[in-house]
C-alpha cells in the first residue's frame, strides 16, 4: 500500500501545487491548486470533495452533515461507485470502492499548468470474489475537472462483469429553478415509480419532486442550466452509456442522517457511468476507461 508522500513519483514543479493535509475526521487529503482552480481529494474513496474555479461558487455540492468516518461514504463531491451500482443483497449500496482508502500513486504535472493525480484501489477482502483486476483513478485539475476510472482485468481466463459510476453532486442556486438538458428521447428506469421504464419527453428536465432516474444507452453531454448562479455546467463523458439524475427532495432528505433536511434545494446529482443493462463485461486482460469532464461557463 502506498499512501505516504515520499513513496510517490513526483516532478518538483508539481509539488508547489499539491498540499497534503489532514481533512475532516483527520482523514488524509490532498489540496490541489492551479492557476485557474482549487480542488480537494480524500484518499478515503479517492473522493473529490471540492472543485472551485477562481471567482466562481464551488462546482461540487458537499453536505454539511457528511460524515468523515472509516467505512462510511462521504456525502457530496464525487463518490466513486464500483463494482456495483445501487443496492446489493448482503452488501452495502454502490459498491466498496467509495469506502476504501485508495493508494496514491503519482502526481503528473503538465507543462500547461494542469495537475493530475493517480490513485489505485488497494487489495481488500471484497475483491476476492472477482477475477483479478486493477482499478486506477486519475483526477486532472485545470480550468475543468476531468475524472478517469480505468478498470483493467488481470485475468487470463475469466470475464469480469461490473458496474461503475462517478456519482457527481453539483452545487446549484435553487434545484427547483434549474434545467437539465441532453436527455430528451432517452429511455430511463424510474426508481421513484418502482423502476418502471419510461422515455424522457422533456428537452429541459425540471425538478419539482423526488427524481431518481437511470437513463440508459446515452453517451451525450448533459448540461445543467442554473439561472440563480448564472452558470451552465457541462458534463461531458466518454466510455459511459448511462446517466443517472437524482434529487432526494423533502421526505428522503429527512430520512438521510448524513444530509440536511433542506439541502436538496442546493444540489443535483448527474452521474455518469455504466449501470444496470449497461454494465460492462471485460474479456480476460481487457480494459475499460470511464472519463468525465466537468466544466462551467456563464449562462447566457
Ligand atoms: C443514486 C441512486 O445514484 O444514489 C439513489 O439512484 C440513491 O437511489 C442515491 O438514493 C444515494 O445513494 P447513497 O447510497 O449514497 O445514499
């Protein structure tokens, strides 16, 4: 396991832009600073908790009630959901990757001022039920935030089937005032209606009640139009066939002990991955990369 700074491969010019510190719950984290932005990443879950462009509100929503405790996911930011999405009998929801302390492997500075950090999921008892694999996660910080989850089978003979999802929580001015664009005509599973399959009819999806939808067979960019913050967020992706949109609304917010009763008003999750019928089956030795680029611009 490699979590200490001295064991990490780093070029000197990157060191000024990466700071190691104890975060909340005294959990180790990295703060990254570039000419355009700052970011925070916990080793717990390789969890990005912050991305903020200079002169802009934070891009990522973080719950004020989040716990920072071993074995429990952080509420907000970007939980890494792997190797399954949703509930699984006898196991915790959304896989084990988000509650493991990932190994920090390297910083990769780029001449353009970007900083990339690579993490690897450590060996843990839970992987024993799967063919051998590696899971790497590369976070690149510059004007935007780019996240890459790379799963590589190390098996010589077995297929490896899994789901993955970057469960991104976005900060918005008022959830009831935003529109989510880019999903019209796409089929989705409506969890609020008991996983009934429906087709999105709206060009601009609005939030006025609990929303929990898994859109399938969709690879396109999704935009979040936020008139209150005067911001458009772009969620661009590659290697992803599913998009999940979630807002817990009033009753579910009250049920969640690590989420404020009113916090649903300031967030929306637009999650990119490969889930349900879009799960990935890797042949022996195969590899798959899920890439999500998050950026923002002024809403015109
Ligand atoms: C979403 C699911 O991805 O995650 C929701 O679609 C779920 O059903 C939500 O409630 C949060 O999950 P968790 O495990 O982080 O509370």
